[in-house]
C-alpha cells in the first residue's frame, strides 16, 4: 500500500477507465489478420485464406481483468476519501433559500 494524492488517484482512475473501455470493445476480427490469400488458379486449386492471431484472446482477457481490478481498487479508495474527507464551507453554502417577501 502507498499513499498518493487524491488528484493523482483521479488521473489514474481516468487512465484505467480508458484502458478498460478499449479492451472491452476489441472485436474478434481485430485479434486476427489475414496473411495469405490464394485465388483459384485452375479447377483443382481453390481460394485459400489464412488468419493468424495478432494476440491471443487469453492475453486480452488477462489485460482486461488486470485493469478492471485496478480500476475497482482506485474507485474504492476515492469513494472512501469522499466519505472521510471533511472540508470547510461558508454557512451560507448549506443554508436553504429564504424569500424576502
């Protein structure tokens, strides 16, 4: 555990949220690329296309899980700070409006 400034935690939260959002929207066709295509040359040779993985789905899942877990940890710490931190405000800031009529 380490202590960091709330501002730094908020920046880290934003960074983690962007990574989680990016990983969540990866589509299967983005994980593979076509590296070989072959069109029909004659009646005995057919069109051949091969796809190879750019990255494994397991690696994407592990990265997503890691960043999502870190995001939850940062969110929990920020929420805890929201409930435990006391600030000083003028009395008028908490008063209800009273009509002068």
